[in-house]
C-alpha cells in the first residue's frame, strides 16, 4: 500500500508544463482553493514533485503553510493526503521557516471530537518529530491519546510515541514508565502490547534509560513465552543493543542461547536474522566463543533452512576482522585450539551440500579464510576452496533458474577474490571457466565472461592459445537465436579484447565484424566498440564506429560517433612508433594530432546544454596538448643534433659555474626549461581534471592519474639529465613494485615508468655529467615508449553511473542578474548561501559527500567617486566556510565589506569533501554584482566641505586621509 501510494504521489502531475517556482505554487494554490474535492486532492498530491523541483526554503515554507491550512479546515481524506505528502517530503521539513505557525495550524485539529481526525493529527505530529522534538503540548497529547478507547487513535499515538522517542531524550525518559505500565498491565490486549514493545528500541539516549529498558525486555521474555511475544521482544532487544552499543556482547550470547535451546523454528529464524544484523554492524564484538557456539549449532541442526541462515551469519563474519580473532593463537588447552577449526570443518562439509545456498556460503567462508589468514596449516584450504568453487560452477552453469544464477554470481565473485589474493591459483580457475563456458546456459555464460574479464584485467592469464576456443564459441553464439544473444556477444567480445594483449589479428576482426553484421543491432556494435576503446584495440573500434555513423537518428549522436572514430584513428596512428626512428615518430604524432583536432570539433558539436561532455572535452584537450608537448620535445632534441654544443662547452660550464652551458645554444634559448615547465603545467591540469571528476569510477581516475604521472616523469627526466643533474632526486619518483595493478593498461604504463626511471638514473650515475647525445636519445625513447602504450578510454568517458550536482541560491539576489545590489559603504552585506545536493539514480555509488566547502571572493570591477587610498584589506573579500549537508540541504552566511565606492563582482564557488577528506572541485560557480554607495551622512559632510573650503584644504585633507 505504501509503495502504491508513493508511486501515485510521484506520478501525479506527470506531463504538466514547465513553470517557474512562483507560478507553479500559484497554480497549486488555485487547486487548493477550488470547491471540488477532487481538484483539491490533485493539488495536494502534486506538492512532492514541486518540492523535488524547487527544493529551497522560501517556496517550501509557503507550500507547507498552505498545506497546514488545508489540514486545518479540510475533511479527513484531505488530511490523509496532506499526511502522505508530509511523510514523503520528510527531508524537506527542516526547511520550514515558520515552524510555530505550521504546528499551530496542524495542532488545532487535536481538539476535534472526531477520533479519526485526532489520529491523523497524531500521525502528522509524529511525522514532524524531527523538527519539533521538544514540543510539550505534542508530548502531552500523545500521552493522553495512549489512554483513548478508540483503537485507531491509540495506534496513531503509538506511531507518534515511537517517532518522538527516537528524537527526544526527555520524551523517551518520560514515556518509558507509561509504556512499561501499559505492557505489564492486564487490561492491555496482547496485540496492543506487541505494538507497544518496539517503542523501547528508541530508549538509548543514556545508559540508565537503556539499562531499565533492557530489564523490562528481559522480564517480558521470561513472563510471556508465546512465540509472537518472544519474537517481537527479542528483535526490540537487538535493535536497542545495536543503538546503545554497550550491550551487544550480552545480546549475542542471548540470541545464541535461544538459537541453541528454543525448539521453535520461528524463534530460531528470528535469532539468526538478528545475529546477521549484529554481524554486519559490529563484527569486532564477536568473540571466538560466540563463533564456536554458532558453528556447533550449525553442525548439529537437522534443518537445511536453519543451517543456511547460520552459514550466512558465519559468511558475513568470515569477511571481517572477526575471522582473524577466531584463528589467532590464544593461550589455552590443546583441545580448545583443535576445536577452533570447527568453522573449517563446517565449511568443508557444506561445500558439496545438495542445497545450492548452503554450498555457496560454504565456499564463500573457505574463500574468505584463504584470503584473510596466512598461516601455513591453512594452505590446503585453498585447494578445498577451488574444488568447491569448480563443483558449484558445474552445477549452476547448467541451470538458468534465478536461484542458480544468484548462486553462480556468489561463486564467480569468490573466484575473482581468491585469484586476486592468491595469484598462483589463477591458471586452474581460468581453465575450469573456459572449459565450462562451452556447455553452459547463455545466462550463465554472460556472468562467466564477466568473471573471466575481471580476472584477466588483474592478471595476464588468458594466453593467445585460448583465443581459438573463444572464437569458435563466438561463431556459435552468432548463429544462435536466444534472447541473451546480444548481451553474450558483448561479454565474449570483451574477454577476447582482454585476452589479446597485442593488436587484434585480422582473422579475429573479420569474425567479430561478420557476426555483428549477421546477428546484432547497432547498440550491440556500439557497446563492443566501446569495450575495444577501453582495452586499447583502437583499430577495431574505429571500424565499428565508422559502420555506425549512418545508423543514428540525431546529429548529436552522429557527431559523438564521429569524434570517437577520429580519436580511435588518432591512437591507431601512434601504434606504428619505433625506437630510434624520430622522424617517423614526428610524422605519426602529427597525423594523430590532425585526427584529434577533427575529433574535438565533432565532440564540441555533440555536446548539449543538458549533456555538456565537459570531462570528455577536458580529457581530449589535455591529450592533444600532451602530444604537442611530446612532439616539441623530440624537435628540441633533434635540433641539438643539427646544432651540437661546442667542444669546449663543458669547460665553459665548469668555469662559469652554470651547468646549462653544457647544452650550448639550446639552453641559452631556454627551450629545455620551457619544455619542462610545459610538462609540469600539463601535470597540474591533469590534477585539476582529476579533482573535478567527483562522479568518475576508480578506473577512470586511475587513468587520469597515470597521464599526470607520465607528464611528471618526462619533466623529471629533463631536469635530471639536462637542467640540474646534481640535485635531481629519484626516491620520490620510484614506484613500489608491490602495488596492486587493476588493468593491463596500468601494468604496461607502470613498466614503462620503471624502465625510464632506471635508464635516467643509470645515465646520471655512470656518465656524470651526461653527454647531450645520450640524454637526447634517452628522452626521445622515453616519449616513444609512453606513446606506444595504447591509450585506454575508460568507462566515465562513455558512461556516467553516479551523478551528483549542487544547486546554489544566494540572497539577497537581484531581480535581473545584470543588475547590481545596492549597499552603503559603511555597512556590511550579509550574504546568505543556500544549496541543495542533487543525485542521480545511484547516489553514493563511488563516493559520498561529507561536507561542502564554500569560497566567497569579491573583486572591484569599476570605481566611482574620489580615488582615496584604502588599506588593501578593505579592497577584497576572501572567505571560506565548510558546511555539512543535512538531508541534502545546507545553508550558511558571510559578512562582506565594501569600503570602496563602485561596482564589485562577488563570486561564490562550491567544492565538496568526500568521506575520506579529499576535496573535489565540482562547482558550481555563481556570480552577483554589488554597487557600493556612499552613505548619506558622509556625502552631506563632503559636499559641505567642498562648498566651504578652498581647493588647497581639500587636497590637504585628502593627503591626510590617504595616510591611513
């Protein structure tokens, strides 16, 4: 019912024309004033959409006051509609400015003679508890209504009491005894007691309140042994412990006791459910004894459903710190130490269980143990985990039911995790996947291809010898007629791209294109081309983009595909680079730049106001500038060969003390220094692009980081070999070889980085000072080595999975954006900045906003009046504040000085700080103009002085003023 009400409220108003905030509110207000009930209800249920579209306090305050009026004078159905709107718009309640007036209008209905009206009012008050937690009249009304003889009103009072208890410490402390009396009272019906007990979960505001609530719940568990009462009481017990934190170990013991001793399956299931909740929330509070008791219960239970539940709890614990505590050596008897392996015994037993869920949890436990624990006596578990995973793979890949697919996902996730932690197991895992791929169902094949690609991205385990089988399977799928065919073509093509570490052979290209022509739609071809661009197979991508150009229905899509085709062609030009052939390298880079310039023109044409393609344009412009910088560096090195330094250059350098003289004429022109600064500037710009990409996935950010590191590497090499060999340090640039590599592109780039660093360091140490010829050769080879690695266009270039934007509102704000706001120069302007964080369909997928950083600055645009010398502090305003959004809304104020008469430009720029403390320059940037006017009194005094004093005195006064 709640879901249907939500969808009804969300869909109401579908298709209404776009209006500004005031017009939209007036339109709804017209509906509220209508004499027809249907029109009034329609207007009420359109308010959530209005709040979503214009989420700022000035509109929300007006709208809620109008709704409160409807609630006060309307009938119960209208009140119910207003209640639903309030509950759906709960995160906007704190934006109500006139809270007292809003509550006053709603609260007046509590004195109605109609119990249903009072019940709706109580629910309304409960829904508003977050903004009125300490309203004593609301507290009193709830207490009074708990004694009502009308069931609807009592249930509403219970709802309100639960909400107020969660928000108010005083209310929770005051209502606790009342709830206790009602629960223990003989006159209270059992079904009402079951509704009252959950209120106790909110009694966690202080230790004494939590302790008294726990005692009451303990009495209830023993006094009322019926199944329903035990289930509700135990669950409330668990939620109270999870909130108060101090009693979690006791609660785990209590739940384990019920799991072991209570014969009722419903109670056991509830105990398992609550143990899972505590395992996810606080795994560090689980002792070895707790895990051991759970293992024993799982080993002895005859019921598969209960065993599955217990294994899911152990599975959740096995991926946390609790598993290390369990296996850590502790003082004790030999028997205790031996029994600590009951978890392993249980997992091994369950790996081959006939219930798929039990088997999946068993292998997950073994995988987590193998990944977490490095003890030698646990090494055989690796093989047990691999065998269990292979058995599940064979079982689930032949079954296309939803349950089998869910189990297969768990199995394949465990495979990826195991291979990541234990690389020596990768070959056997990959071979079993490839073998099973031939006979599996299509739905399973898609998942297995994803798994193969994930493993191969981390480790180069797919050899060229395996391509034959993959190509045969690709032909087989192309001839099939299943509904999963298109998805399977994309998944398998991805595996083929990952497995072919070098360029694709013409035979593979022919097979893929032939199958796409016969069996696919344009979207499938585009997805395969996208994967080819991501894996660096630009030749294949270019051909596919070219074939799709005439199949799109929009010119924006045409320009987008054309730009991708040009970028792929540009990168393809760079694959023919060869070391020591610098003239060929220059021509290849020139050809690539030509295509890139064509592509950026198409990309700009593909952008729209709703989709500006800012990241894509920024990334490509940086790539163009980087290629130009590489080209310029090779030209500079070549010019040294045609105009080498004189033979006595080294002697001159030693005599003058200027080491740059070794390079002769070139250093005098500072070409090398300019080149180094250009690469440093590019690295800074790549850093800015990184900081502006808050919504990008980690692989895309890593790609940008690698481009930045390549710029820093060349800059460092120029400094170390030519400009300042003696002070160059290699420690800050040395990469740690143990760092985890997530893609083949990263692996190859890191290999080039290490090789170039070793070359530069060896030249610097062996041949100090380095000859101009050796240094030029080293630099040119470094450039060619970097360009020979095919560029990877990562996911964020094509697809945005997370979307986050900030909308700012400034007050005061002018009616016309071009008009300045007038302020007197002897007063300060209070600038209020409000903002709303807007999310896409997957908020917080990669990172979440912890706080918003607001930077306000002002610049004098034009002066008016006399040119007095004013202290520099009064000329500009530079302020910064950090605010934490609450329910995606934030607000703060700045006090600004405008001592100088004239027009000032105020810029408010926002950036966000994520949960790791990293600053992201997401924007937006908002600008308003302020005109500083002379205050009337000063103006009057100045005019009097001008009329009554000679010019020389005026000049003298001006000079005296300027001293301050």
